[in-house]
């Protein structure tokens, strides 16, 4: 099975389906926890054109798989109260500045990149680059690993991430792998 | 048995020589990986596989109309409440990928074990069945 990289923004509206085959909601947005820049879960809305927002959230550990056509969960009890997602309820990182640990602001976060499949994880951010970065005005993709730090003010990444910046998803998987291999070596 | 062939087949009580209904759908127990019964239109909508005398080419036969009964809690109740005919339903792999539409389902005539699911013309082993609900049939990726 191929693991596929997707922008979290593209997951919005995707049906949430139990392994029992029932549709129990739709994804509304992603929620990232502070401290390590990890995805803690999703907010939900009710299925359908007139579906309103739901109070319950979908914690990441309850997700069985994120696929091209559905987000799979074990059963209808996969949902949790918002405060159960993270101690502080979690935050969206969209709009936060992305700063290197040697002090350069690379840009403003516009989306989160996930690797999907039965083993799903956050692998990077998409940014609107700062004028100081050569980008020809394109949005850029940067890999992250568990070392990334985040607060409600900024997300900090190792300076070495500069070598793994890409401008489209097709080459980004290799960049993520390269960045992670290098991070492993550094430890 | 093939679910698509069974659909619409008369259920014949061979004691009274009377048709007591028509097969609407098979009732699946996905956890057991079995067809546990047939859904039949009427007041007593379930014909358990154990109560079938024969799956003939022109009729499903039973010995007495009391072979039909009310659904039991679990897969039977879910199937009847939701009119859950697996045929024609979306098939999702458990990695969240849509595989197509369920065209047919083949099960063992004696114990109902699901052998093959046919999805958009492709055969999928029956033991990959995970669940059936109002939205989709779910199979292991």
C-alpha cells in the first residue's frame, strides 16, 4: 500500500466512517498540540450539505486510517470532548510564523502536510514564504519531525530544514525522508 | 450461494406448497464472516440459514412458514432496520480507500461462510470482510 502525502486542508469534508460501515461525521479542521507540533486530532461537522459543527472531536489515537476517500475509525465511540484532545485543548498552527532555531523567519504557516494510510502522521508544513526566502512567490513545503517546537506564538524548526525545502508535494516525500535521516544521524 | 442470484427468488414452504415470500437480500454477520440468513419482505423478515431446506435454482425451500421469524438483536436487527442489502453498496478498504461497488457476494451453501466479494469486477477474499453499515461495506486493505 502506498502512503500518500496530503494537505490537511484537503481533508476537510472527508467522511468519517466506522469499521462497521456507518458514516458518523465529516472532518471540519485539524487541531495541533503545542510543544511538539504534533497533530492531536480533528474537529467535526455533521454529514451533508447542511451539516453543522459538532462539539465532539476526533482524537488522533482513535483514527484507524486517513485514506483518499474516508477517514476510518474503530467505532462510534471514537469521539471525545475538546479538552480531551490536549491538556490545553490544542491549537491550530495555521497563520503562525515558522522560525529556524538560528533565528530566521521562513514564513507564515498556511497548511499542514500529513502522510496518510494506516500509519498516518504529520510530516511537514506549507508556508507562505518570507520575502527573504527565494521562492518566486510560490508557497513552500518544509519537513518536520518530533523535534519541532510550537507555542501559540511560533513554530521553531532546526536550521537544517532549509536544505529540504520543496515547492510541490510530489518531491516532498523524499525531502521528508532525507530530513529525518539527517536528524537521526545528528542525535 | 450467490447473493445476486438469490435476490428475488421465491421462498417456498414445501409443507403447504405455498410461497411465503421473496428473498430481498442476504443478512451478513461481518464479525463471523458469514451469511447468517436471508431477508424476506413481510412481518417475519428473517430466514436463518439454518432453517433453509434447500437453495434451489427456482426457489428457496423451507419446511413450514415458521422457518421465518423476527430479527434477533445484532446483525439481523441491523440488517432489517437499515434495509442493509450489501449489494450495490460502496466498498471501503480500512485504509480509507474506496474500492468500488459491491456487485456480488459468494458464500458457502452449507455454513454461509463468505468466500468472495466481487467489487467492480474484481474478486476480494471473503475473509477480508470487516463490517457492513449504512454507508459502506468495509474490508481489510
